[in-house]
């Protein structure tokens, strides 16, 4: 049980400031495009204008943003989100069997990034997908869906049915699983709508939850709430409402999340630890002081906290730089019989490092290493921690201790050496990886791109991309993000801009990451380039990334850098339901005073 003491300690400090192809590879139209971006001379691309803007050559340091689309959430909470899936509502497929990725989203999916393959060729082509599928009964149907634009999915399904093909339950499960895994939610929704409309299968509670999740992702929360009204009363249970709650949290819609959470209680549905974790996850980002209300409710309702609950609380304390509070939560966790796993320990060590407690961090890490013998996952975390501490000798020691290294071991080593700026070791490690996997998956390519981007090695990055393109290796929006970051960090803003334009044009069913545009917007803003900053800001608003509010704070930096008063800026923010923070208010005041001073002069 969650002790009253833990609620008190949080109350005291919690409010402080703080495709698979089915064949991987590239279409003939795609290869020349990516090769052009890799091999075209800098001068010719610099002269090219994206949407008529002038090129700029410097990038900005990136202040933290709430987006985790390609960004690094503070102190390892990204991994916390990955752990959340073990504590979410139970997930069953159309037959009632557990199937990953078929039904309501996990906490991990709340913060999903659209990890879809393809350098930047059209997403509907089967050749964009990353892994080969075995020859299974569902492959022909799935291939048809993958090869068809989302707008025409219903038509090809009708044709497929008229040709006398049978739709079996296992085919539905596998097609949905694959579409969701590839983040092709629009096509998955069309598929589910078609199945329900044609009454081809009898829906069960988890099937309705799956459908609700797709409606919320593709059509918004209002449409999802209306969908619940269409669900037969016997199936309007906690699974359905928790699925809606997850989507509210994903979109940071506090009002709707509170409404759904209260509705669960008003309908006398079981209140689960999963629902409470969702509210903690939300309040941790937008209203720290309300976390204690959820903890008090859990205590009142006798809801046992799980590992994920404590991880959220530890992260909350760590982000607030409340090291004593973090240690108190850790002790309460142990007192309640829950031993922190290696990930939790890694998160604590990172908070020690970020808090400037290097000696304490080293002592803590040494204790972790004692219990890490023989654990590959532990060694991977140790590599990261020693890299953050700037200890190349320890990184090399951990690398050498791993006999028969696997791909994930090599990936961890690439990231660690990259943090240390040891490019030679990075490339040697990648060559060892290529010997194991001649055509590396996109995540290994993305890791290399990030290393080159962080170290501003544009020429090496372009050469690497040419090599991977010729191998026919897969990619995804994270890869696009790496390419954009590589250009921005090297001062080639026009290239990054043009690349994102091309990606968007050739992928109508997929978006580049929110973070890709944020990176470019920050760079333009630091330059004081109001025209291009407004242009990128407008693109972000047009694409409407789920759960992302327009980054007015970044746009305002452009006006501050240019020393220009942004007339009507508050009204624009109000129209988008965005409240200015203290920094925004102070910046607007200074710009207004500057304008007044100029008028008086």
C-alpha cells in the first residue's frame, strides 16, 4: 500500500519549480532523390530555395521542449514510458487472445513517434517497409492495403470481398497488428470501419476498444466520445474508457482526461492502477501539484502502486531537482516490497549526474555494476552512464567484457562512443555490426546519423547515407529527423528545409517528426529570421501532430532575436488556446517597451 508518508513527501516537494515489404529497399523513383540529397554539391543545394526562402547557415542550441518526437526526454523518462506497457489495461484481440499492438494503446503509445520506414519515398508502397513478411494467408490482403492510398482502402477491400475471398478472424488480427505496428493508423481505421459496417465479424469489448483508439488517433477526441455512444451498453466497460483516457493523456488534453477519469468513477467502473498511472503521467507534465490528489485517491481506494507508479514519482522528483525527495520515494518503494529494477536505478544515477552529484553517481553506478554481471541490458545501461560521465576507459572496459556481442550491444556502444565524440570507435563498432547484419535496420542507421549530427560531420554523414541507400537499407521518420538535424547542425538550414518539404510531398500518409520541424524552427529563430520561422510554424499547425501545441515560445524567440515587436501575438496564442508562460510574458513586455522607446526617440 502507498504509505501516507510518501503522499506527504510528494506534497512537500511535488509542486516545486522544476514495411515491412514485404520487401525492403527503395523504388526506382526514390533512390535518385535520396542520392541527390547525399551527393549534390553544397553550393547547388544552398542556392535552392524551399518555398521561396533565403538560406541560412547556423543552427541553434535546443532548449527543452515537451515533445518527445525525436527529442530526448529528461533523464531517461523515455524508457519509463516504454516500461509502462507492462502495467496498462489488459489487451486482447478479436478472439480474446493477447496480441501486442492490436487494441487499445499502452502508455508507450501515448508518446509514440511514427516510426515508419522509407527514406522518403511514398509510404503506401510495399517497398518502404522494413522487414520481410513470411508467406502467410494474410499477406495478399495486407499487401493490397499497403500498396493503396488510405483514401482508396475501402474500394480495394470491397473488390477483394467480391472476388470471393474469405475474411477469417486470424487475418483480421494479423492485418491490424501489422498496420498498427507500422503506425498506419488511417488505413487501420478504414479497415476497421469496413469490417464493422459490413458486419463481417462479431465485435467483442477489446475490438471496440481498438476501434475507439483508431478513431481517437485519426479523428480526434470528440469523434471518439461520439463513438462510445454507438458501442452496445454491455461493452462500455473500463477497457473502453481507459483507452479513451490514454488518448486524452497522449494529447495533453487535461480537461477531457479529467472528464473521462471522473466518468469512470461515476459509472462505478473498476478504478485500476493503469488509469491512475495515466493521470499521474499527465499531471507530471502539466500540473505537479495534482499528482498528490491521485496518490491520496489511490490510498483511499486501496489501489496498490506498481513499479511504473514509483518510476513516475522518481522522475517527477528528479525533474524538480529534489534529490532527497527522489531518494525518499525510492525508499518507500523498497519498504513496500518492490525492488527497483535496473532501469529505475539507471534513471536515479542520471538524476545524480544532472544534479551535479558526480561522486554519489559514481558510487551508485559501481553498486549497479556489481549486480550487472552477465546481464546484457545492464551492460548497455552502464555504457550510457559512463559515457555521460565522460569515462572512455570504463566504456572500453564494458565493451570488452561483452563476449559474442549482439546487435543491441553494438548499438549501445555506438551511442556511448558518440557521446564521447570518439568517431573512429563509432565507425569501427558499426563495421562490426554490419558483419552481423549486412543490411542494418533503421534504428542502427538512425544512431549513426545522430552521432554525425551531434558532431557536425556533414561530409561523413552524406557518405554514410549514400552507402546505406545503395544497400537498400530501410528508414523511417526518425531517419528523416537525423538527416534534417545533420543539415541544421552543420549550418545548412536551406537543405534541411528543402528535405522536409520533399519528404512531406512524397509521403501524404506520413508526417516527418514534430521534432524535425522544431529543430529547424529553433535554428531560424536564433537567426532572427522571422519569415522562415513563421513559415515553419505554419507548417506545424497545418500538420496537427497529435498532442502537440503550437510552439509559440520558439516563434517568439525569432522576434526577440530580430528585435521586432510581434503585434497581436497574445491574440494568436489565445485563439489556439495556448497560455503564455512567464518567460513569454517577460519577452513580450520587453519587446513592447523597445517599441515604445523607438517611438519616443
